């Protein structure tokens, strides 16, 4: 980070408590449906039992928290923790509509906040642990949320270079804008892509029995059913990488939009735009 609050990759810091959270909320259903396959795989890995008490870190709109609430049943519970007040309010609203009484949501920074009813049996996170400015301190705090013998299950993106969807999108943007060199460990979607670094973070926080499996699948850009035009709009308006394009002005934005449409047309089937993706499914014990 420099003192202007920007990552050295040139992107504004991921302001999840503010603008980034609001933007995720504005496209909540599309984001959640896009990453649903990773959520399904991580929930299958976690295999929750009735009665377990789970904390869902960076829970966003609460899609995974609701699934966990169902899995642990009336005798168990799930707490969704998120730094964005807007997302916490939306998640609580959706839980009320689903009439799930065993889940609740709290706003807080997972790097420092300690829920009053800690320790939990289990800690879960789908793509909610890659944005910490001090990941060593944050993972130590998350370790402290778990009881002895507790378990962590998290999903994080593999490196950008191993994610065809992001390389294609960055390639389209790079045709029109000089992109800054990537900063692999800077807070952002790919911050925990290096497996050795990820394992070291977990070990330093006091986790053991660390296992990292590969999830390899497809991303439906903009969610299932998106056509190339709407997927391109989604990338530029909804995703963080749209921030790279905004300062370049409307003409450049239109050119990037067209390049994205051209790429997405080559990766479109009857269910929308489909591009390869890779994530790590991590498990560990305290
Ligand atoms: C990529 S979104 C994933 C949301 C949700 N886990 C899902 O899969 O639908 C990342 C989430 O992490 C949250 N987040 C980022 N930094 C956080 C922090 N320090 N403490 C708590 N939540 C955080 C964001 O507000 C956002 O909801």
C-alpha cells in the first residue's frame, strides 16, 4: 500500500466496508450464482453435522451462511461475519425471508473482531479471507474464534495466471490500458494464491493438518444466462477490475467493453458466458 490508500498494483484498496461492499450488493445474485459451484464444493468438503456451531467469515449476502444453517439444523447455529454493514443488513433480511432462526449476522472486521459467543466448532469462508492488510494477524484472530480441535474450511482463488477467466479479462483491458505489474500478495482476490504462503500463514496462526485441494471448473461470467454484452457490463460496472478502466474515460471504456464482448462471444453457450477457473479448497485443524 502507498499512503494514498492504493495497492501497488494501482487498484484502489478493496474498500469492502464502503464502495466495494455496495457494489457487491448491487449485483449480489449475479456474484453469488457465478461462484455457486465453489460454494457447493466447499460445503461438501465441510460436511457439517447437526448441532455444530459455525462462523462464516466475510459472509457477504449470506448465501453460504443460510446453507450452513440448514446443514447444522435447529441444534446448531451459524454466525455470518462481514465488514460491510450494507451486506450484513441484506444477509439478515434474506435469512428472515428464509425463516431461518438459527443463523445471525454481525458487522465486524474478521482481522480483529471477536464474536461474543466464540469459540466456535467450525470456521468457513468462501472467498472472504483474501483482503486483509495484515493476514498474519487476521488468521491468528480467526484461529482464536475456534475451540481446540475446531476446523477451518476456506476457498481462495488460485493465482491469477492459473485462472483463464481473469487472464482473458485482463488481456482485454490490457489492449487499451497500460496495466501495472501484478502484486501477488497484495490484498485482493489472488492474495492467497501461493500455496506455500497460504500454508505458512495458517501454520503461524496455529493451524495444523493443513490440506489444500484444487477446485477446477467454470465461471459463468455475470452469472448463468448472461449474454456477452451483459457479462461485459457486469465486469466493468460490478467487478473490482472495472476500477482500472474508469479513470481512462468513456472512449476507452467503450473500446474495452467491445474487446470483452468479442472474447465472451467465443466462450458462450446456451447457458451464458463460460470460462475456466481455479480455486484452492483449504482445510485445517486447530
Ligand atoms: C468476494 S466477497 C465473498 C462474499 C461471500 N463469502 C460469498 O461467497 O458470497 C468477499 C466478502 O468478504 C468481506 N470482507 C472483506 N474483508 C473483510 C474483513 N476484514 N472482515 C470481514 N469481512 C470482510 C466483504 O465485505 C465481502 O462480503
